[in-house]
């Protein structure tokens, strides 16, 4: 970490929402209630794949207070963020267990819930597609019979008609086939894990009201208010100016609230009762199985080296379980392909990434957007390759690390600016995990300590026109209000933006006022709060707004001081002469304009406007993947030390290490907490989380009593976090995105440490003791 002497950047400043959260006074979407508020509840499918023969709502209508019952026939259209393949309510057939089939609207929540239970649906069961391997087989039952006819919302999604392939992304770099034949050492392995959940503390919730003027007012838990506006405009033909989205602080999301699901349902419910405000919120079980979840994957990776251990060829095949609909999984399929090699220089690449339809809950974004899953497979392969070559795993990674002058799988040129220092991350992680003291140590007759390492990278795969805007409004006392549409969901984004403002304007943090709620009617456009891109996009917009405000302050001050703008500087709540700082004017005296002694006034309120849009990005070529999909890569290394018990195959995580090069770290305290939270999430995903399906595709663990996440006491005994800072030239004060990176390498590091401990290859998640026992048993046969 670098020491700085600036006003705010680089300082461990307390989060501006900390006191309110600690006091328990924060109000989330579900905390609000109003007199006369109507409530909606869903009727959900009890089959994973079945035709809908009929829906009988006779008994449901007898419940007092019921105002409407809506079925898919009332809106027989498909929506979706990338491929429009999902009806808000199932039409003709259901494709996953828990899919919404109907909505019941009533005066009170208990009435809606009771009536929903009385809606009778007659199903005709269909053969279930219960895995990506089954889905990929020739002649498999089709989840979607007409996938090739669905409307594309973005161009680079490629469904294959007559199959369960929702999209197929290719990467072709160099001459893989010829080079593979020349490799002296080869390794090929397959990896898998099932779908899982985001398990945010706050379940998804929304309220929608349709005003008589035509305004549609949406209050919702979302990472993407402007995506909601776009979807409501595209599929419901509502003018954008008539759609107003409100978002308060979000109680955790991890990517799961970046999509649009509840809002169209609540809109249909409100429309059915004359526009009255309707509240629709998920109970925990619904949030687990009806809401979009985290992808599953089956990955096969082949790596080949020359005689010196340099990787010269890599083949990567990903079967991504997107569940019943593509949603964001189509984008994840692309993201997994474009960074398929991990942070290694592989000159010859052959990658096929498939988004596969199954009869599972449909998948959406998850923190890391394909990279935790990708990294698990790549890093396990690297360890197995190191074993075959008899090379230390860290040394193998160091000799193959991608460097400036190399090219990415999509043939983007790597430069010192667009990538961090992977070698420094590796070396620092090596020190923190005390690698050189031994990767595997027998500390007693039945206890073994082992260490695993995992190196990762990720580029922010935003839209090529992803953008952000910011408005700075000055008060009469010289303080500043920020308006922007970045969502606060626990990551501390708005604290970071306040620090950037304080640094640029040379103001104290207590002079920066941030509104946590987002209102799309007055906050400027923000692409989304995803992809570790908010500090970058909104930070650049905020800097532009600061520069605009500074120009206005100097112009007004030059009138008051009767001097040239070029002679002035801003700082410390003043505008002053550079040659003579004692001569100046208080910002508070010119924030609303300057008034002459005779009463005449000029200029008016200082309102800074700023915007930033992604630059020089391109789509990927359909046949080769060629293109520049992201602005930069953040890189890092993670490591795990475990203590494994040979008697019952249980283990304890002793130490978890993260070393990240995120460019300039704006706030080291919040950045450290980001890494720790990500590490916890990644270890939970790696060690215990997964949906369990029976042969009919029914989720067997739909409650937190049975869906296993890491509980208190199971987390690492010690977290160690450090940062390498290689500033990015185009980032705000040199910052890159870091929000997702704590999670990315955890599964790979844990699997590598336990593989070393048990001396078997653990290539499937979650890493429960039973899996280790079974794998060990197979190994000993």
C-alpha cells in the first residue's frame, strides 16, 4: 500500500452510511407500508417441466379481499435482458420448479397468500432435462422448441434452433490443432458444480403504482434501475419519461438483483386493479427457488506445454447451466470465453462456451460474472499440470503469467496500463501464506495442514456504451450535494465517490452530502451497478462534474476578485489567487452567485455536470471472438491453508489470503472489507453451497435450514489482505474496479489445498467431506 498526503483518496475513511446502519434506522423497500396498499402473491409451478392444461381459480376467488388473478394468457409475450425467451408468467408450459404461473392480488398479504394456495393448475408432466450433460445430448428433450425465433436484445447471443443451446460463443486464437500435436506435456481434466443461490440478507421486493397520468412508479430492490426502465419501455410500450424507478439502500445483491423479474409481475398486478399500488415481495423460499440464481457449470480444460513448461496450447469447453431461461447467463457465457485462459499467456486457444437450457431455476449474474467458476477450473488444471511437470505450482504460474506485449484470448493487446502486476501479487501471497515452509505438513497422526494457491484476472465486460452521469449541486454554505444513480448495496460505493469529490475539490468529507436513494427521474443515467465498474464509470463522471464546478467557481470568483480565471485555485472551501493564497473568496459567498455592493447579481448557483462513457471497446467476432470487450484487467492471487482430518474427512480453514492489484486503492479500509466479504462468499460457494435436485428436477433444499452456507465459526481463523497498486492511467486517481475480486480465486485455492491434503484430485464442488471421502475411496481402488 502506498501512503498519500491528499485530502481523501487513499484514506481509510468511515463509510457514510455506517452510523445509520449500526443504529438500525435504515429503511429498505419491504419496510414501507401505506394505507390501502394491495398485496400480490405468486402461484408457482410444482413441476420442473410440464404442460399447463388448465388453471382453475374458482376457489381462490371466494377468498375475501381478492381483487385480481392474472395468468400468462393475459400477457402472452416473452421478455429478457439479452434474449427475450422468458414469459413473466408461464405460457402453455412450465420450465422449472417454482416458476410463476399466476398472480393473486388482494387487499391484505394473508388473503393473497391463502388464495394463491387455492389456485388449481392441471399439469401434464414432460421429460426433465436435469443436467447440462443431458441437455447437450443429441435428441434431448427441448426446453425451448423455438429458441431460434426469440428476439435478440443484444447482437452477440447465438441460440441454436432445435437444441438446448441458448448461446454458443467461440474463441479461436492461433493454431491450436497444430500446436497441440507438438506439445510435450499435456493434461486434460473435467470440473463441475451445480446451481446455487446468492443468499442476500434482503429478499427481493418491489412496489408498483400506475398513476392516472400514465406515470409508472416503481420502488424496488435492484442494481439496475435504468435497465428496468428499458425493459418496461421495450416490452410494455410505456414511454421512458413515464417510468420512474426508486431504489433505496439494497440489503445485499451479489449480482442477483441486477436482472428484472419482480417489476413486470407487479406492474401486471397493478394494471389489473386499476393502477393501485401493489406490493410483491419474496419470502425466503421463493427467493431461493423462484428468483434467478447462480449458474452451474461443467468445464473441460486441456493444457499443453513445451519442454520448458511454457503453456503453448489450451482448449476450453464450458457447458453453462443457465436453467430454464438465458437471462444474464447468455452474457456470462461470453464472459467465461473471453477470459478463458486465466491470467496466463496462451498463444493458441480453442474455446467453446455454451449457454445450456435445463429444467432448473434460471441463472443470472453472480459476483465475479463467470470468473469464480472459470478460475476454479483453470487453477485446478494448473496445479495438476505442475504435478505432472514436477514444478512448484507458484513457479509454473510465474513462468506463464501474461505480460505487457502479450495478447488476451480475444487478441486484445496487454499493456502496462490495462493490467496489474500479477508477479508481485504471486510473490506477496507466497509470503503471506508462508508457502516456502511447506505445501503439505503432517502435524499429527490424523491432522494434515496443506496450502493451495489460485491466481485470477477479470475484465469488466460492460456494454460498449456503458456510461454514468453525475450532478454536483452547491449549497449556500459551500457544501456539495451529489446526485448519481450508483446503487448502494453494501459495497460502500457512495463513500468512495464522496472521497473522490473531496479530493478534487479539496474539501472536508463533512462538506459532501450523498443521497443514498436513487430516483431515475432526477438522477442521471447509470448503466448498472455491476461488473466492478461503478468506481470507474461513476468516478470518472464525478471527476468531470468536479472539473465543471471548479470552472464555474473560478469564473464567479474572477468577477468578485477582478482577476483572470487562470490565476485562481480552489481548495479549503475557498477560491484564491495562486500567487497570493491570502487573497481570495469563500465558496459559500459565491456558491449561489456573486452579488455586487449595489445589489446586482451574476452567475447564479454552481451546478457541476459530469458524464463518462466507455471508450474504444468493441463487440466480439462471432467466429473467432476477436475484439476488445473490457477496458482493463484487475489481477490478484489468493491462497488457503487448511487443516484436514484423515479420520472423518472434515477440515478447518486456517488462513485465507488475498493480494489484489486494483490500481490506486481509494479507501483501504472498505477495500479490505470488500476482499474479506468476497473471500467468505467464495469459500461458502466452494465448500458447501449447491442446489440438490431429484430426478424430476425438484429442488430438495429450498430453505436456509437445508441449503448449506458457511455458518459463523466456519469462516477462516485468519484473513490476510494486501494490495499491490499499479495505477491505471484512465481510472479515477488510477483506480481499477475491485468489487468482485475477493470471491474469484477462493474455490480454486480451497480445492488446491484440499487436493494436496488428501492427495487426490478434487475437481467437483462443493467440497464437502463426503465428496473427499468418495474421491479418496475411488483413488484407492
